[in-house]
């Protein structure tokens, strides 16, 4: 039969193993917590990266649009000059330029009845007509992608 000292030593070994098991379980718990935190952090970083990529894509499109806008703004005085053309060759060139600019999203401001300060710039007032209505368009205005890039210059009716 085993001695008392054997049982004490066995009991002490079991206690030591239990203590080591407890420490190992705590360590595993901490590691699992760290793993969960890293997973959550990874998800946040992935979402941030996706949002950043979307934002960069949108910004790139805006930059291309702004580059187009700058070039188109420089072409508008040329269009103004071509509007006064009378010969067929010049009118054909103007139509070609109009088609190209329409493909880029440019459109002329067409609403020429009521004055809209967001779309029109008043440069004078003349007698007659209903007040705050447009009497005459002096220079065409243009919209690019829903934004006014050049307001129409107009003369307003003063009223009677």
C-alpha cells in the first residue's frame, strides 16, 4: 500500500497541475480576447479601406470633371463667337463642338422667363413687361453636370 508521503506528494502534484491549468486557461482566455479584438480591428480597417477606396474613386471622378470644366470654360467664348457666324462651314464646326460638349455633359440654360439668381446674372433693367422676368439674354449661360459653370447675362423687365 502506498505511503502517506506518496499521497501528500500526489496531492501536491495535483494542486500544482490545477494551478498550472488555471494559469493556462487564463492565458488562453486572454489570447482569445486579443484575437477577438484583432478581428474587430481588422473589420474596422477593412471598412475604412473600402470607404477610402470609394472616396478616392469619387475624388478621381470629380478631378476629371473639374479638368473638363476648366477646358470647357475656356471654350465658351469660342462658342459665343461661333454663335454669330453666318456661313455654313462655321455653323457646321459649331454644331460639331456643341455635340462634343453635350457628350461631356454641357447644356445651355434654357429657362429664359423668370429670373433665377442661381442661373442668371442681371446686367440691366429696361421698362416694360412683368417685373423680374427676363427681357433679353445678352450671353448664354451653361450648366455642366447639374452645376452652373457660367450664368446667363440677362436684362430684366422693370415692369410697367
